[in-house]
């Protein structure tokens, strides 16, 4: 059974710092991995999708990497801003098309 | 842009009521999902559908059923609502395989 783990569970960093969020998964037979952002009380916003054949994806200040063989992904946020404060969720799509989530990392950027 | 619309943002229902949560997507996606999200437990998959009239149980299907009579609509049914079903419910859709897109969520309170 696929299990997705995100470390750390919470993180506070001063504005302007670069930071890395980690995600690991137990079964490497995946179609893709997706990073989401969730603001309190809201739905999920897709940030980046990495196909299983890809190593990384970039969007603006965000860069996500995927090492499928080791079951790891990282989300790198450059030059963090207070508006980046949110919960970040990692999810994998298994070969049976089910999408399994980690519990998320709560990020707080200190002004 | 993909749009996933959940019928209600907030619902309050009484114990024992039959509750319908509706979700509609406008991008002709094969896959649709229902999750519930609870503090400390993350997003847990309730049911998944990969085609019209097709469904698969997720990790926590007990107390729930689903209906997918049309490709764009996926309904979650609580046959007899209980207080432990108070939660945030999130609907998503995706291609087979592909990125997942989420609705805004329905916060259900059962009293």
C-alpha cells in the first residue's frame, strides 16, 4: 500500500530565505507526483506536476524534483515571501490511478 | 482552465439525515475522486471513479456511497449522517493519468 510522508510537518522561516520541503513515497510504480498549495479553509491549488519520466519541473520561484527510484521529491521555494505561507501537499498517482496524499507541511514565512 | 465545482461551501445536517454532496467538472476527465480532510489525518480517499457507473473504494468508504451517472458529475452520499462524518470534503478530477484539479471544498457539520 502506497504511503506518502512529508517532512517537516511545520516550518517557519524569515522572509527572503530559500527553503526545501520534502516528500517520500514507498511504492515507486507511480504515474506522476504533484505538489499542491492549500490556504486555510480552502481547496487545493495545483503548483507543479512531475511525470514519472521527468526529473524536475519549474514554475517561477518554485522547483520540484523527482527521484522515483529512491521514492523522493523536493519542492524548492526561492526567495520566500509572506504570501507563500500555506500548507503544501505532495501527492502521487499510483498505477491504479488512485491519488495518495502526504499530510502536508505547514509553512509560515515571517515578515 | 479546468473547473471543478462543489455544490455547497458549507452544510449543516442532522444526525441520521441522508446527505448528498455534488461535484461537477467541465474538462471531460475520466477520473473523479472524493476525499475527506481532517486535522492531523490529512486527505483520505473515500471513493474513486474511473468512468461512468464505475467506482472503487478508497481507504475509508464505510458510511459512504457514490454515484456517477454522467461523466461530469460525481456524487457522494452519506446514507445516514453521523457526527463523526463532520469534516471538509474535497472533490477532484483528472485525466487517466494526469494532474488532479480540486474543487473549493464542502465543510459539512453533522449535529
